[in-house]
């Protein structure tokens, strides 16, 4: 069974990202081993930029927090799903902190810059935006997803649902639900 990690960057428990997390986890249930990691509820500190990880030959972080504890799961999973709101046209700060901490996988001595034990992992990014423009946010999201290549996620799919300012409303739009369904199918393929 595939191991899939769902990372949720929203602070709104009754919001869109949590609704998507529940929906996708249910769809994956029985078909994949799912681990959820709600960044806003975890102790994920800022990257210290101390470069302690740069002396290593495997993913490493000197900090003792929930991100460091998750490193083996990030490294060994088959796929990761990133869910969250758009905040000021980009990832919310919680997801930015999470992305920064994947610096712990980076190794400048290697041609592909990565200490990840697997470099063929899938990454699905699905953001919710109160208004839009969704195509502009999608381009920004794709740039952010590319940064996860250092942690071994080299194959990605991105989607942004615009016009979902009302908490939970993403699930009322058939196209947005289909985008989640398509992502689940792609993750399992
Ligand atoms: C601090 C903050 C910044 C936001 N910035 C944007 C933005 O730039 N563009 C946009 O369309 N919506 C913006 N929103 C609205 C959220 O993206 C929207 O409500 C989203 O559906 C929330 O997702 P969630 O319920 O999963 O947290 C912002 C909301 C907050 C709280």
C-alpha cells in the first residue's frame, strides 16, 4: 500500500482545507496508508539557517520539534499532499515554515542537491482562495511545489480553487470536488 502524507496549512478547523483533508483522506482510506500533519496545530519552528544539516549525508535537522520528527515520514512516503489557504497571493506562513525546514534535505555537494533517499515522489498541491485570480496563484503555487524537489518530490500536480471565501464552500463546487478526485486518482496511480 502506498504511504501518503497530507500536510494541511490552514488554521480554520471548519474551513476549506480541513474539508478537503477529510474528503481526500476518506477517498484514500483502504487504498493507501494516510498520515495527516496539520501544520497549524504542530510545533514547526522556523529554519535556523544554521547549516548543521549541511554537514550530513542524510536528511537532518538540529531542532527538536514536530517537523524533525516527521523527516523520516517525508523521506519514505510515496506521495505528499499540501493543502491550505492562499494568504496574500501565496502559501500561508505555516506552509512557508514547513517548506523552509525541508532545507534539511538539501546537500550542495550532490548534483541534484538532495539527500532524500527517494527522488521519485509525487506531490499534490491544492490551495483555496477567497477571491482570486486563481491562475496567478496557481503559477505561484507551482513555483513553490518545485522547491520540494530537494526533499524528493519531483512529480507534481497543482490546483487552486478561487472564490471560496466561505468556510467549507469548496465542497459545494462540483469542479473543485472533481479536482480533488483527480488528484487522489493520480496519487494512487
Ligand atoms: C491573512 C489572509 C490573507 C488572505 N489573502 C488572500 C489573497 O491574497 N487572495 C485571496 O483570494 N484570498 C485570500 N484570503 C482568503 C482565503 O484564501 C480563503 O478564505 C480560503 O478559502 C481560506 O481557506 P481555509 O478555509 O482552508 O483556511 C486570505 C485570508 C487571510 C486570513
